[in-house]
C-alpha cells in the first residue's frame, strides 16, 4: 500500500526530498522496534515544529494514520505502524536548545538522545537522573512518551518526575506549549504529565523542558551474593525499611550469575544463587554510615560474599556482571523477551518466587533481574520462536505471570509501556471505567483517531 | 548468512558515525544489516537506496564491537558489497575499480601516478580548504585524503635491501618479515625505517620481500572480490618464502585485512600476522630494552614549536586508536605501554576515546562528507587535549589527522606510533 499520490506530493512539498521517504528500503527501516515489525506507507523526517504541524494537519484532513517515532528502541511495539500510514520520526530534531544552571532546567528537541542531554547537564554540574538502559540511543521524546524509568528510579523517580513543559503538536496541527519554566505550577490540569506515558496516542511531542538536579558529590558501590533470589529480595525490603534509598539496587538471579561466570569468567562465590548490586550516592560523609548499615543487613541475611568498589575502575568491574549479563544471555537464545512487571516493594520476594514457580510449571527458560528498590522486576524469557513447543511455553508463561502479578496488586508494565505487547491485558488491570475515560481523552485530542492507531483498544 | 541474528535493539545507533551524520535509520547499522540480509535471502530487490545504504558504512567496526548479541555488522556490510561486485558499474564505480584493482596492486605504477597527480594538482582550482576539487574523487580518496599525499622521495624498497641484518654489536635473536602496505612503502617511509631500526637494534634480521603488493583492502572494501582474492593469493605466495617468520604490519587496515579477511589462499599467512607495536612490546617485556634518551628528532616533528624535550619537560603525546584495531584490544595496550616506558613522553588521553577519524580504509573515498566531519572533530579533540603530538598506529589515520590539524591551524601534529616508539 502507499499513500494517495496527492498526499505524498503535498508531504514532499512540506518536508523536502530529504525529509520524505517512500522507497522500499526506507519503509523497511522504519518498520520495527525490538518487539514487532510492520511497514509504514511513508516516512516523514521533519526538521522543525512548523513542518510537524503542517504534516499533522494534512494527515488529519485525510485521516492518514500517524506513528510518532524516536529511535525505535521500544521493547513493546509502541512505535510500530501496524496500520501502515505515516511514520513521523523525530531523529532530525535533535538539538539541545538550552541548559540553564540558574533555572535548573534543560530545553531540548524531542529527537535529542537522552545520553546527550545527560552529558550536557553534567558539563554544568547538573544531572538529568532518569536513566533507562537505552539512554545512549533512545530519544527524550520516546522517553517522555513511555515515561521511561531505569535503574535509578527508586531514589530519583522516572521521566514524569522531571517534566516541566512540553511543546506538543496536536493532530489538527495546533502547536501547544504545555507547562512552563516554573519549578512550581498548579494552574489547571497537569497536561504535560498526562502526555507523559501516552505512547503517541494524543499528539506529537516536539520539544521537552526538564528539571535538573545537582550532581551528587560521590557514589559508593557494593556487590553482595545470597543463596537465592527470594533472600536477596528480603534484603531489599530490609534496606528500604532502614530508610536508606539506594540510587541503584539491581537484583540478579542465579541463572544470570551462572551465565556471566561462564561467558566472562567473572568468579562467583560458592553457593551464590542471587546477587544485589547496591549503590548509594550523596555527600561523602553520609555514605560511609549508609554502607556500613547495608553491610550489616547483608550479613544478617547470610550473604555468601560481598565486594566493595574503592575506585571508578573497581566500580566498573562490579557493574560488569550486571551489564554483561544481558548480553551474555542474549547470545544463548534465538530470542530474548524482557517482561516488565512492578509490585509493591514488600511483595517483591513473593513475586520472585511466583516467577520461579511459573517458569517451572510452563517449562519456560526464564531469568529474572530486577530494579529491586522500586519493585520493578524483569523476567527475561529465552526461547526459539521457530520451535512450536517453546513458543507455546512462552505464551503460557506470559499469560500466567501477568495474571499472577495482577492478583498481587502489581502492574503489567513498570517502565517499558503497553504498546502491542500488553494491549490485551491493559483492560484487565484498569477496568472498564478507566478504559472509557482514556478512550474519551483520546477522542478529545484526536477526534479522527489518526494517532498511533491499533495500539489502545478502541 | 550465518552468525547470530539481530535483535533490533538499536544499541548500534549510539556509535555509528554514519547514522550520527545522516540521522536517518536507513543509514544506521540496524537497518543496513536488515537490508543486507533481506537482499541476500531474496526478500528484497535492491534499489538505488539500498546501494546508498551499503555505501554509507564507514567500516569502523564500532557496531560490531558494541553489539551484545555478537552480530558482526561491519562484516555483513562487507559481504553485501562483495555480493554487489561488478553488478552496477557506474562511471564512478569504474574509476573506483581502476584504482583499487588495477593501480594499487602495482606499487611502482601507483608511485608514478600519484607523483604525476601531485605535480599537476596545482593547475586544478582549489577549494577553500586546499584540497583538490576536480581530480576524480576516487583517485584522491584512494590516496587517503582529498589532496595528494606527499610521497617520500624514495620508496622503502629503493632505500633498503631485501634482508636487513642487526648491527655487528648486537646478538642476533630471530628473523621477522615486514609487510609495509602501500602507505608504509611509499608515503610514510619514515615509520617503516624506524621500525626496521628498532627491530635490528633488538637483534632481529628483517626480511622485506620486494614482490609484496597491496593487501587488497581497498578492492575488498569497494566490493571487488576477484581483485581481493588475487591480492590474497599473491601475498600468500610471496610470504610463503619465509614460512617460519612472523609477519609484521604497521597499518591497522592492512592488519585487519591480513589477519581477519585472508581466509582462503592467505589463511596460513593470516596466522602469522602480528602488529609491529605488539611485537616490540612482547620483545621488550620478555628481554627488556633500554631506550636511551634520543638526540630528540622528536622535536623536529613539532616544527612550529621546537623545544628541548626532557624527562622534566616531556613531549605530550595523545594516542588515537584506529578503528581497525577495535577487535584487537592488545594493540591499544601495547602502544600505550611502549610509549609510557619512554621517560621523555607524557601520555594523555583524547576526549571521546575510540572515535573514528574518517581516515581509515577507503572511508574518504566512499563517504567524503562524513570523513571530513569526523576528521575535523578528531582534530578538535587533539587540540582540546593540549597534546604536542597525536600518534596512531595507522598511516591512514596519521594522514587524515595531519590534514585536519593543518586546516584548523593547530600547532599539534600527527605521526605514526612507530616514529616515536621506534626510537
């Protein structure tokens, strides 16, 4: 399928030859993310907000589906153009417009890679804390659309917590500036935060203003091993109960550790069935005491080994297990799907036990890691889609684990978003009333339903 | 196509210079890998855009290095170019073929042609930056930058005999063969001479086969498989004359090609390839070698700011890591250890370590705009590091860095690593 020729010509006029792509090769290249793939009818690469506005107005008039896209690094199929139409990609709008030390904020275009924003802030002694694993290649626009989190979420929160303002282009082409540069603002509904996590259903995010915080003075890192994941999970609840808020608290299960040991030769103490990577940051004098308390807690839970980093190089070594582990796992399977549940922190040990039990019941190869301090767990399923029994086991595990998480009062997505992956389960968590309100909001922003159609059930 | 399948995670986008330049997914590694596989399996009929995408790869290996799944993006693109081969010979491709397949394998002819071009380049209009505009891109690109490289007065083979013995006062401890590459033989002869001196001073007899030719990388990177196989077979035969000797290289691209891409006739030769700096490092670690503080010809490299260099006021040296050593980490360490062992050198690191300078292989031929952008960024990094000298274990990088440092009117200069550690 392709766009009606009149529309294609119009788009070419708006965007110029470099900004409008419709060759087979280009359509293929803008079809996928990590989860799914479907070819669009055309691709638009606007360079300015005005171009975005003109494109949206035209598509709205002719009811052409519009699929906003950043770097296409979603794990849930959120940007995939399932109904064809136009992919509207922000990659050429990648400028850092301003980093203000006095106003403690940064203003960037949506296509700016989050890592570049972090670097620009750090150069001025400030920090943009949300830190998704993909931050070196995902865009801030995509991060806002999915309300991205990451390893530092428990202490620093997620993208939404840093959002001050957005420039959004509505389907009718209206350019709306929501929020402002104020650190406090209670005038009207909080529309920027409504758009955050809306996965491209309400409008195209063109520009983002985020709050920045001072860079912490220093950081301490420790790696502790325990007999199993549930034990490590209870260490997490204990640390949090002691009113310590680590900036990193990454939980890795036994299979994960074993794989790292095999692939990288990183030694792992005898009897270790899980590990916690713990980091606290802040003023140096406070960290000493916090680390001591953490060490005591780990010992009380019979830690089978503990290591501390005293330099940046040693810190890198401790992180090696966590960073290299996913890569090592990915190499062992045809396909690795990372699920993304979150539960109340107190229920994390139980959730981890349930994952183990369900994996055994469904004969599914599941390895679990967790951003433990905010109760966000990532069971990673390794399987071969071409083998029918493995594919069926994957489906069975996903279904059973989703239901179990909902029963625990958890959520089916902590930070990856719903996209296509969990579309069918969303009504189960939210119920009819919330779904009705959400559909109503969509209609209000987008009467013709051109924004990212095929995602939210409607 | 073999090898692990791509997960489409997009991590490679964070390191690809071509994607950073274009900001279009089609010119990033993820899409190139997908397109190459689709064409290879017959799923996609290649159009003009496919050829553009395959051409846009700088072969810097950054995507290969960063991929968690172990997908060798650079190799997949190289295979795709070889599959393209003679498929669509446009005027530019014909010229590319002439240079990479017919000219470069003939050393004397290459020398004469470059010399002729250097003489006549003055009659062509220059653009603002002093590089030639109207010479065919391909010819200039093959020479490594877009103006003719300054040829050495004599080629290495005119200066040295085929076998160079250690001085009388040094005990002979072994024999090595030297693969000079086009640059090491014709352009950066100084680096080759330094290497030979360093080797003989340590007791090695150096064998310099005169019949050796271009390693074939330019032909292979351009997708001309036949010419590459011919180069491989030729060099395999030449170096079969010294079957017990390690074969030393002084160019990252030659090293990558000889050690990783010689998989057919040259398989035996591939097993004997050692980077010269690694070889010297291994020797020094095992036997030790006292490098006396030289009468400081290093200062001559600085030209504009000649100053006496001593242990208290050392030469500040930054190391640029050539992309084609990305998968051979020991080179990086060997060079730094070898340089750090000199009391008159102070090592500094460049910002953005591992960044490509755009000078390797035939990058400047295939993607002159990206190569220019990268070269300038790298030159700026050198200036920021306040180094007197930036050094690279690759004559292509040296040429590119010097070109851009001059354009920026910087006082720092680039030189081959062996010009420093060979002393």
